[in-house]
C-alpha cells in the first residue's frame, strides 16, 4: 500500500514535476509476467525516478546499508525502503551474493518485475563498469527476459555525496527485451554467465552512451581511494597561515 502511495500521491508526481523526465521505450517493459530490468547506476535518485515512471510495480535488490544506517536519517531511509518493498542485499561475500540471487528468484517466481544494477554499486565518475554475473544467473535460472535500461542525467542531477539533487534534464531509456532462452540449462557455466552479462552491459552501454570501463566499479573505487590517500601522504596540504 505504501508503495502505491509513494508512486501515485507523495513522490511520483513531485518527481515528474521537478525533473520532467523524458521516457523512451516504455513499451519494451512487459505489461505482465516476470522480467528483469537491468540498468546503469549513477545516482541515489535512480532508486526513485525509474520505479516512479513504470506502470508496473518493480522490486529492487538494494544494498543492506540502506536498511542499517544510524540515527534518524538511517531509520527514515530503512523505513522507506522496507515500505516500498525493496530487498536488502549483503554485498560482503559469495554467500551473501547467493542469498541475493535467491531473493531475486523469489520475486521472479511470483511473476513480478525485478530491478537490478549489474555493476553492483553506483558509478563514482559517471562511467559504466563491468557487470557482475548475478543478473545472468537469475535470467537463466528463471528463464525470463532482461530489459536493459539507461538512466541519463541523474549523475549530473545528484552525483555521489550530494544530498539534495539539482534540477537537470533526465532521460530514462528502455531497450528491447533480451532473450537468453538459447542458454537454457547452462546457468552454472561460467563462460556462459560472463557472455550473457557482457551482452546485457553492452545493451545498457548502447542506450546510455557512457564510457565503458572493463573493471568492477568497487575495485576502481578502491584504487582511486588508495591513490588519493597516497598522494595526500606524499604531498600533504600546507597549513593555512
């Protein structure tokens, strides 16, 4: 109930009024039946904008940190995500990944839409990073189509670290559903999972026209953080006189 209250009364109309998002290819999202919507992830705003524009309800796998944050802000965030029916995902290891896949398959078995960001985390620089194979495992196991989705302009509207989004044109672009039925029964083959994931990421890339980096986003973030720390140690800022 709270999901539809947010979508049609509280949040959805406000998002449409403020961002006036341009929607392309909405007819590519199946009107009924299970499917995966796989998109790029540029901003915290992605969690609200894309679901608000879809005609169907969509359940996202959301990082567990959104459900465990401290203080009033953390409790409000957790309340929002739980009330909206989003599923917490622990990203700390292989077993956690398997749990996320089980949760996602449960959504698909109920005939619903499942939303997932194959990169696994938000892009820190606006580029598109290598996808994780969990999306392929779910698509092949459940035998469902994958609809690629590109969020365009949300990085500029709300880049990482910015709490209040700025007004910026946003486009949400859905591509034609990808059919992987030719790989039925091969969901345990690593080469097949990698090929399926790469095909999904290429479809997202074609829609978004981002620069692609053949590296996991989390690894790139860690490297950048380490390099920044090293520069800070080598070239400390001079104290203000």
